[in-house]
């Protein structure tokens, strides 16, 4: 074959592969963002549970902090809510589910954080269309931590 007959072949191959390569790059970056968010949420829930389990003079069966204060503790790392949020819009989107509880001599902190990107269709909505509404919620990140009260 002559080289002149294949002059535009590489351009056509590139045009065919470009959407697939871009999709791969977007998926890898989205996975990285979700992994970072899940790691940050897990660490902040663990820190909040650790703080609540180690409050000096803390009565065992009762939690002295309100839900809003625990939410600020998870989102900011401080009860007063000062500083930067650990996750974007954490204070408005984070749900303590269930609220922090103290049973026997353990404290449990559970949090859910919706991880959808604004302006884009939710992956949950797309999955529900494909599966007929039976898809699991894959865009809500969840973290739970159980700590024993300091003795």
C-alpha cells in the first residue's frame, strides 16, 4: 500500500478513540474524587466519635452535645463550626443517621453525605432508569464509627 492512501487513517482512528479516552479519564477522576470524599468522611466521623468518647467528665449514658454540635464536629472538626469544611457543603448536606447514641459504655456516630455533582444527572437516577427503580443508592457515602468511653 502506498503511504498516500493512508494519509488520514490516523486522524480517523484518533477521532474514534478520543471519546473513549475522555470517558476513561473522567471515570478515573470521578472515582478518585469519591474515594477522597469517602476517606475524609470516614476520618471525620472517627474523630468525632473519638472526641465524644473522651470528653472529660462525660456522663456515660447521656450525650451532652446536640445534633447540630455533633454535625459541626464532623464537618469542621470543631464544635464551634469555625474553619474550613472538610467536605463541600457538608454542614447543609450531611445527615447524622441515626443521631449519635450512647449505649452501655460505647458511643456510635453515623453519617451520610450525598456525593452527587451539581448540574449533572445523578448516577442513581441513571441506574434506576436502567434497572427499573431497583438500583442501590451508590452516590450517598456512609460512615459509622463506634468508640468506647474513656475509663
